[in-house]
């Protein structure tokens, strides 16, 4: 009885020839493959400043709508209690360690070389790259006065950069006002939009406008309008005690996870 496979037992090449064949080249490791660590049950990407800036530049050159958020200690503590914020961060294309506390937690989770990526460093690094690439940049957030100072500093440092800005809303915008703002940002032709709102508000704002703003949106937090030239020692703010308490909670929970193991996730996978 003949074998159903007509080629069974009759290879087209000899066994030795087949063994000497070079193995097919394995797929090159995707340079955009996300790696990172879970910090308080939120995935934070492990990446250095140069790689993050280059990735943003690549996305913006392709005019892709992407979301990059810098996660600080207070952001992650709030996300561990707020499922909607946790879900919004998980849907970002890059979630970066925005301060030394988050970077320290990532190093404890195995990302030994991870350093904090501050909003100021990331913003000014991209402004230099955007000027060389001929890209337009838009700032959204802050007060009118702080925004004008930032635009003046950016134009002085990078004369060839096309930069525009819109201040943050002083009240909850209506749907019509929100849509008009998105169209105004899009009409500037900006390929990167730096968003400087409160941490939780800006993450939700970027997710809500992903389909309306055809640009890379980078959430830098409310302090993004402070350029290096204007950095001065700040006076203790009224919320200092609350921030210290939040940091204590953060480090206590990270140490608990390290010593006793992380508890089961309380959040559903948004993907």
C-alpha cells in the first residue's frame, strides 16, 4: 500500500545536505518590543533617555497618534486605587519612570540600569531633535504666563523650531469647546504635543483625544512649563505633607511586594 504522501521516503535533498544547510535567520529582535517591570501593578517601560527620545521621533516622523506618559510615585499610588487611571496608563504606548522613586522600584524588580526620565530632560531633548528634523511642536497646559515664558525660552534655544501653545482650561470644557481645542491643536500641524496638566487629568485627556489629535502626545505633568533657565529653588508648597505621605505609602508597598511577594492583580488586562 502506497503512503498517502507521494514524497514520503524520497527527499529532494540528501540528509547530509539538509544538515549542512544554514539555519534560517531568526527574526531580528524588534527594537520597539516593550520591556519593563510592574510597579504597584502598573507596567512601566524600561528604557533610557536616548532610546525614548528616538522612539518618539520615529513615531512623530510617521505622524502616528501615540501616547507617552511619565509616571511618578503619586501617579502610581493613585492608579493602584483608581481602576480607570490604571487602565488609561496601561493603554499608553510608553509609560516612563518619571521620578527617582519609580526608577528605584524598577531596579528592585530587575531593571538594574533604569534611571528616572524627568519631564524637563525628555522635553528639551526632543525639542533639539525636532528642530533638526524640521518637526512642529505644540504645548498644551499651564497658565498663559508660564506658557509664554516656555515658548520664548524654546524659540530662543531653538530658533528653527516651529512651536505653538495653548494654555490649560480654567474650567471644565463643554464637548463643543473640547472638540474645538482638538481641532485647533491639529491645525497647527504639530507632530508632537506636550501636555502639562495634572497627572491623572492629562492621562485621561490624552486617551480621550487619541483619535482626534494626529500626533505623539507626551504627558509631562503640571511643571512642564518650567524651563531650565527658569529653574529656581521652590518654597515648600501646602501639599508637601500629602506628597510625603504618598511617598511613604509607595515605598512601604514596594518593600512589602519585595519581601512578601506581590498580591494578585486587582485590575483586568485592558488589552
